[in-house]
């Protein structure tokens, strides 16, 4: 296991802070929580492709953001876990255009069922209807955040000299 450098820890801390700030900012407009959302902070979930050290920062930023969640402890635990898993998988992606797939898929597998359970409280036909609605609206919002905004990050950040890898 490789050690984290001061640069790695700084990147993780900055990403955690940015995720929380963007999450709270989006909440002002009602875009951070629930099935119809475009969580701006989710654009950051592609960063582990470029900077694997940002993965813990994403999980911490998501945890801080989810403290406001109307879904309570379930979102704090499962939403944060989804982001952590997605960040780890994103770091493993072989091509930049695949970097957004883990956040979309992992969050889709975990969040819409959680919201549907919170709304319905049982697995019945109403649950599956809620799940279908939550899934469609969530995937659209997550794809906008990850593929549109995230792709901009993946293309722009490597051009910033201070973010390029240091060569010994």
C-alpha cells in the first residue's frame, strides 16, 4: 500500500471541502437531495481517475453533505458508502470516458431503493413504481453531473501545472 504524501492529503481535504460546499450550495436550490437532483458535487466523483488520493476526500465530503439529508441515518451511511465505493472503482477505470460510470451505477443501485423504501415503507407495487421514477430521474441528474460537469473537470484539470504529477 502506498503512503499518502502531503500533496495527496491536501487534494483529499480540498475535495472534501469542495464536495460539502457544493452540496450545501445545491441544497439552497433543492437540487442536492431526493430523486430529482443534480448534485453539483457529484461532478467531483470522477476525480479519482486523475487523482486516486481524492477518493477519501469524496467520501468525507459526501458524509458532511449527507448530514443535511432528509433521509437521515440511512443516507448518511448508505449514501456515503455508495460514494466511497464509486470513488474506489473510478480510480480503477482504464479510460477517462469510463470514469463517470461507477458513480452513476453504484449510486443508482443504492439510492433509489433507499428513497423508495423511505417513501413507501414496504416492498410492494407502490415501491416498484417509486423505484422506477426515482431511478429514471436520478440517473438523468447523475449523468448530467458526472458526464457533463465531470468531463469538463477531466479535460481542464490536467492542464493546470500545479496539478500535474511531480517527476523525481
